[in-house]
């Protein structure tokens, strides 16, 4: 006779767990007039089947799979179903049930007692014998059909792989215990989330392919779990094995031997604390996670996402061209270049992790200016790659460059379209020399040039060279910049980018003080260049009017406001009004006729 030890209470009923076979559970009901056992066989996953005294059922193959167990247990008075192969009446209370074949034990007197079922006038060949009122029989059949439908809907659980094939993750986790949840039989709603999956606290989970919660055996059954625990570190709702190395945003993390989770402490470009601080504050703009920046450090963002070298003192001291307003002239409160010149203002570019904003902003402004000044006869998207690869005099391609050098190259050498010479998408982790120049040109007279090489893109044959006149610097007065923009098209502006600008999602940007209380390594800035396309005004919640510039960045259309951003106007925010350039496209009558 195997011994038993008391297990924790299971919804008010006591379970006895056999030391001889932990998969065979004996259940003793305290209900009046019933004394019955619950058995689960490791071999065939047989579960509890409960019938009432109104029916006498011998072994039924269909019931071996538990199709009727839930409905019957809810509808009928309790009768014992336990392995055995025969029917008996009035078992010994608290005695364990062996795990073999089926038999059924009635908890109350009925015809056919004395340990034997009553005779049936209609024995079935399959071994099933019913003695039920017709109405109850129909009810049982309907319940069986419903159970079969339920089972079909539950196949996903049976087909799912076991949760503990390699051991128990989060072995110390309190799942069933925290919810005080232990369920009899099979209850698919007796479930909890478990490390990206679902675990259960019902008896059905304790089968060959187990999907039990980690503390099911200890809390619900009072036995040690049959799977070994996995050592590791809990972080972010997941268990990580010991000595493993993982990435948490931009920081490398390691699970140490004693379960400590240790990470580098590099400031990340996407800083969730900074995002929350900006959005809680009243700064006039919203911050968020730009997915292309996830995993980059702040230092990498400054090094690889900007790329404009601040001009030398001689360039910064170049004479400014002043735009004089006519007497009584009043500029509009809002203007957008794409509305005045539809189809001639091009969409924002994407420099990727190439520190080449010097080439991208130059190509963007030149594309719009050539389109406007040719009256739409030429509408090229000029090639930043042509500048990155071929403008090599004191320039460093995707490692930075100067605006004055870019405009010199466009005036003296010219570039082709982006279709002809597309961006190669050079990333920060690529080693080796920069791609060689694949486009060359020769002079044709009167300052014009002609390409002497085919397009690097073999699908495009148009290799026209586009050029501009010398670039000129505008004054820093917002009225002069506005007049130039409204009369001649978008302008190029230098700006200082701070750590919070990378997080911009919308609104009118201004640099925030949220990083002032943090260590200095969280406060970084670098020089960038962008294309200003318009201006406007917006009334704030406090009733004040806030003026802004609209500008196109080169971080793709998913950043900011569809690749654009708005920034405070008239206050030289982030130095955006300190160095502004304009240019004219070199367009002759022969160009307009040719194109």
C-alpha cells in the first residue's frame, strides 16, 4: 500500500498525493453522501469523469478522452469515476485510487448496488451501458457534442510545446500562489502570462507535455517540481541564462553567476527617461522613440547622424547679402514653399548613418532652387552620393564635410541626379575606404560641363550635369531670411543639434533643460545643416503666439513631422539663424529647351 502525504488545500477539497506515483492523485470530497476519487493516469492522460446516480455507465471508450467530463460534473450529482475496470459502491474514504482502467463508484444507493452494476436490457458492443431517463440521456448527448466542439477549439493547447523542456525558468516565481488559483480537472481559463507564453494552474497541466506554472507543483500539489530550475537573471519579464551577453537598447548587459544583471551605462540616443520628462513638461513639442535610433549611443548619434563641419572663421566672416523690404511691405504670417511652387519642392532625404548632412542639405536646397529657377523645366533630385564620393578636397564623405566646399563643387564640377548616382547607404559599421567617385565631367565652354561617364545606376541613361552659381550668405535678421525664402526658394541653415532633438516627434522645437541635472556625458551637441522651407505662427495654451520656421531634415520621412520639423523663429534657436545660405541654379535657355 503506497504512503500519502498531505498537500495544500485545493479549492476547499483535500488531495492526497501518492509517493508511489505522483501522477496519480486521490481526491476525497467532503460533500454529504458522496465519497469518490479523482485519478489521472500518466500513461493515457485520463482525467476525472463524474456521473450521477440516475445513470449507470460501464467502460466507455469515448469517455476515456474526457469529452463529457466538464458538462457532466456541472449537471449531475457526484459519482465516483476511477480506474479499475469494474463498478463498486461506497469506497473507503481517503483511500488512493490506482491508475489503471476505468470503473465508476456510486456515492449513494441505487439499483444494481452491491458492487455490481444493474443489468441492462440493451448492452452495447463497445462496452458502454446506459440506464437513464430519455430527457437526461438527450441532455448528456448534447453536452457531449458541445464538449467535442470545445475540444476542437482547445487543440492549440495540446499541440503547444512544453514550457519546461530545458528546465523551469523563473523557478522562484509566484504565479498560482499570487492569484490563489488551483483549478480541478481542465480549466483553460485557469491561466496566467508566463515569460511571453501562457502557463496554467489546473490539473490538466500536469501531463507528459507540461504547461504548468512554475509554482503549480509546490503550491497546488505540495510536491517538488519534476523539472530542474534554470539559473539566470530576471530582467524585463524575461529570464536570461547565466554568463550570457545581451543588448538593452545601446548597452551591453551580462547575467552574472549569482544572478546579478549588469549593464554598461552609456547614454543612449533614445532615452526613455528624457522622453517622459519632455512630454511631462510644457515645452511646446512632443518627444518619442524613432526606431532607427534604437540601439545607438548618444555619442554615435552625434558622430553618424550629423556630419557638417562648422565653417572656418574666414567663411563665417563672408559678406552678407541684405534683402531690403519695400516701404510698407508686410510679409505674411505663414508661408510654405511647397504651396507657392507645387511639385518643385522635393521631399526630405535620408542620410542613414552616414555623417554627410553637408552633402544632403546642399543637394536638397540645390534641387529645389534649380527646379524653381528653371520654371519647372528641370526638376531633378540631385545626388548626395555624387558629392560624398567625388568632392574630396578637404572633405571626408560620410565622416563630415564643409558647406562652402560643397557649393564650390556644385558650381565648378556639378552633379548628376540621384536616379543616375543613387546613395549607397554607407553605414557606420562598414570599414575600409570610401566608395570611389563614379562620375566625371569635362568643360563645354561658358562654364557648362558634360558628363564623361555613364550613370552608376545601369538602368538610367540620363547623366545630365546640374550646376549652380556662387552661394551667398544672408543676414541673420528673420525678416531678410523670410523675404529671400519667399522670393527665391528654400535656404540652407546651419544649426547646433542637442541630445533632445533626436527625440523630436512634433510641435515647435526648442532645446529643453531636462538633461541639466544629469552627468555631463548626457549633454552632447554637434553641428548639422538643414533646408528651411517656410514659417508660421501658433497660439499656445497660455494664449501667447509662438513663431516658428519649418525645415526639412535628412533623417527620412518617418522622423518628426513626416521628415520635417518646426523650430522657434526669431530667437536664433540652436544657432539656426546664424549662418544661412542661398544660391541660384545655373539655368540657360538651352537648358530649358533641352529639358
